[in-house]
C-alpha cells in the first residue's frame, strides 16, 4: 500500500468521523436509538475509488476513531453495529462495482449493497446486538420488521444517493495515479 493511498484513506476515515459526530439525527418515524449519520459516505467513496477492501478499512478506521472520540451514544456496541452495517455495504458495493465501472453498475452496486447490508444487520441485530442491549428475542422480531430493516434501507439509500451525486466531482482526488491507464489497457476504463 502506497503512502498516498494510506493518506487518502485516513482523510476519508477522518471525514467519516466528522460527519458521524456532527451530523447525526433520528428520523421521527423510527425509534430514537436509530439515528442517521452520513459517515458511511466516505467509505463508499473509498470503495469506488480504491477498491472494496479500502472501503472496509475506511469504515473500520472511522468506527475506531469514532468510538475513541465518543461519536456514538451506543458506545462500543453501537460502533460494532455501525462497522458491520457500513462494512457490509461498502464491501458488497465495491465487489460489484470493481468489475464494470459505469453509472449503471454504480447504481446496481449501491442498490444491492443497501439490500444486503440491511439483511445482514437484521440478522446481526437479532442474534448479536439486541441481546447485547438486553432486548428479548420476542421484542426483537417486531422491532426488526417495523423499524430496523426500513431504517437501514432508508439510511443506506440516502447515503447511496448522496455518494452517487458527488462521486464524479471528487473521484479524481481519491483515485490512484497510474490506475486510470491500467484500467484502459485492461479494458475496464472507468466510464463514470
């Protein structure tokens, strides 16, 4: 990993912490413990510009730094949940997008990433995070169906739309030098 790539990933992770810390709010239609923050957007940008594992690493660093600065009201459990959700989103989206870098594939990867991250979080909440928070399994099932799954779909849907709208304008800063030429030679030129 080059120094430039590490710096870019650190900048994105730091920006994710800032977004998570300063722009977090609940949606009125969901329980108060479910809050939206745009902190996943830098991870999605990293996965599009530098690959899926870069996106996962940005998510991990964001959650680690966010925990250390107290960006989550749910402390360590909340940051673990945030990493599972965001990490799943960026990994799935990045794995799909890296094979064909077009607008259509970006939309598909964001949609599939949103759906799979929401499903993974429903399973993780039911079996891991709700028990850690002391929520009984009897209470968990209706909560998952009425709040958690729709919230995660909305959360990642908003972050996906924002990323889609800004990515083209900022991708040049985060892409690696020389990578563009190798993509053109390999026939995988970024058409977005």
